[in-house]
């Protein structure tokens, strides 16, 4: 674990005490300022600890009132209570315990400075709570509960059964440094009020509420959540539901596909997100697998700089109320309503694949309005605001709604962006209300029903229409090469298509290119003027909520008839 932490820390820089979003968005995070050596230290010896065999405890309560290290072992029905001085730290080394509490948490830290749980190597430790208890106005329900800071380390296993509310809960800061942790809970799986920091470990959560969550949003510098490593698997509720093919399968599934949420429909009273921060959510590294009723990753600001993330969800894959920034990592969103959403969405790098029943990437009002039963953000129709910016990365979007959508503007300056969209009346491969600019990188657009457009809607790079003699095949890679045979970029559509457009700095008029799909050459030669802006049949691949662009008539003529849908 220590070698892994060193590797992570050498790639990360500075954090200020208030933990501002801009520092996180730029990747400037010094994790060492967020924890102390004792939070990760998992070595111990019986000579320096007090050893307690739980079978020898005669009452149903083990009360710890002095700071220090305690080794617990054995099977017991009762409750461990920690109540020390407010500056005292207590470490419990769980050396093979099964604790079932008749009432309240199995381990209950009522007062102290910090509770540290060390999971002894090679041991399995199980905690099960009993009926909820009251502490003033608070209803306490968790298998492992700390009123103050809580840290978990070690290489052993912890199984937490949250039969009343939550699995693991801290009313302050929660750090998971290591360990094999399994949680099943009626409500939230792992819950920290002020913050949650995951450095490493193996975490599996099955939760009726949120998987991992912070809750404090009323104090600056609090409510953040960082995943710096580890292997995390989370299911909320009954998961994302089963995919089913339908022409009108869901609010956003027009002309495409969707899924049946009759089993996993969201409970309006219970949040069922995968990883949710009250303020800033940051993913630096790790392997994350999410199967959720509601959003996969959710925060006011969301930053992803690394890791491997796989998401299936009944709502948004990644949702930032304000800013969503992706600097790197591998992201696979194989089922969602909308893939990536935020008031502003900025993609600087990474490998991203999205399959969405509505919009693939959406810069919108940002509020958590999309979801079950409808477009949600249509209530922001006609309002300017929101910016989708793509500076780099490999992005592949398959969307039954809009591929790329912005309530404001879209700017593409680099990377490779591939989009498949159904292109029906209200949908297009790229849809924006302000300006649309392609000034760098490569954009590959495939569609059914045509992707022609009044080229004045897009500035920066011309749209080049590649003639197709037959329908393109789903799952077959489209590759664009320059005149020297070097690959400019590629895209693998997940649905068949009858129209193909490309745009970018290396595919301008008079440039020599070749376009291939599998072993088939679609085009080889110089781009001529009659290929630029040449419309196809059907509806426009680019939309305008003010009625510009409109529909094509099948003969290459676009009609700005004002029928383009508002909102997104």
C-alpha cells in the first residue's frame, strides 16, 4: 500500500486548506495534507496494546474511556463504546471479531478526537448493528459509527451489515487507507459528513441509498470526496435495470433504445447515487464499477484525472451541478439517461465511451433535473448558459438524443470525438444554442436519417461529407488517415449509419485523406469543394433551438423552418 501511495503522491502537487475547486480541476492535490501517518499505519504488537477477548466480556457493553491501542478478537453479542477525552485517539485492532449489537452500532464512538480501525492481516471481521438509538436530535443507525473522525486501515477484511440505516458512518472526516471492505446497508453504504478520502483498498457496497457519500454543504472546505486509488464496486437499489430495445422506450429514448425501470425506479425520498459529494468530487486513480438507480458520479463540481471507471445507471453517468472536468482516465458509461452533464463540461483528455438513451454529453442548466420519465432540463429551454469544451481525449458517443448538447456553446479544439446519433426531429449529432466551433482535433459524425446542415452553423472547420454507397456497420471502426497514411483518428459506432461527416484541422479543402471502415475504403483522395457542406437526406445533424438549420428535404436543401425543439 505504501508504494502505491508514494506513486500517487509523486504525480500530485499542492492543495490549500480550503480545498478550492480550481486546484482540484487542475490536478493540484497534495494528499499528504489530508491525512496523517497514524491514519495509514497498520503495524502493531501485543506488547504495546491492550488485548481483549470479547468472549471474556461479561456484560453487553465494552466501554473504552482511555486513549490507546486495543486488540479485539472473538464472537460476541454486545456493543463497543468509545467515550474518551475530546483530544484522545483510540485505535481498535480487529483481530477476527464478530460483533452483533442488540441496539445501536456494533462499534460506537461517542466522544474522542479520532477512532482508527486496523484490520489485522488475514482476519475477517463482521459488524452488525441493532435497532437505532437516539443521541439528542440524532438517530444513530450504522454498523460502525463515529461521532468524530474515523480512519480504516490494514490488510484484513471488514464486513459491515447496516440493518437500520447506514453501513459505515462518520460525523466528521472519514479516511479509508486500505482493507477489504464489504458493506450492505438499508440506506447509505459509506457516509462521511465533512469528507471522505479513499486512498486504497478493496471496497464493495450494496446500498439502498447512496454508495459512498458526503453530506456537509454548509461550510467552506467541507463536503468533498476524493478517490485516490483502490478497487470500488457499488450497486444502489436494484441497479440500473435491464436494457430493452424500443422505438419510444423512455423519456429520452426516441427512435432508439432504453430500459425498464419498473424494478429499479428511484424513490424520491432516497438518493440512490453511486458516489456522491455534497461539494467537490474528485477521482485521481483507482478502478470503479458502478451499477446505480441514480447518477453514477455526482457532485457540485466533478473532476476526473485518472482511473478506470465503468458505469451503468438509470440517470446520469457523471453529473456536476456546476463544473464537470475530465483530465484523463478511462471511462465506460454503457447505460445511462445522459452520459456526462454539468453547467459547464470540459474534457482535456482521457478515453471516454458513452451509450445514452438521451444526450451523450450535455452542458445545460446543471441542476439534477434530468432523469426518470422525461427530458428534465427542457425547463431550461431557450436560456443561454453552459459551455461544452473539448480540448483533447478519445471520445465515443452513441446517443438516442443529442450526441453533444449545450444550452450555450460548444468549442472543440483537440482530441478525437466520434458521435452516433439518431437525428430525429428534436435530436442531432451536435446541438447548441449559442455558437459551435471546431478549431482543432477531429470530429467524426455518423447517423441515421442524414446529417446535413447549413455550414454557417459551425465555424472553424468545414464539414466534409463522405459518400456512402451502403449502410455502415455497427461495431466496425472508421479510420481517417492523412496523405502519408498516418492515422488522424478513429471511431467505432455502436449502431449502423447511413451518413458520415468529418471535420477537423487536418481535413480541410484540398487536403489529401483516406477514410476506411474495416477492409473497405470509403474515400481516398483530395477533399474537393463539392464535398464540403454537402447535405444528405433526412433531418439535420446539427440543431438550433431558435429554429435555424431545421430539416433537410432529401435533395440537399436545408429549410430553417423554426421547428427545431427548444431545450435539450
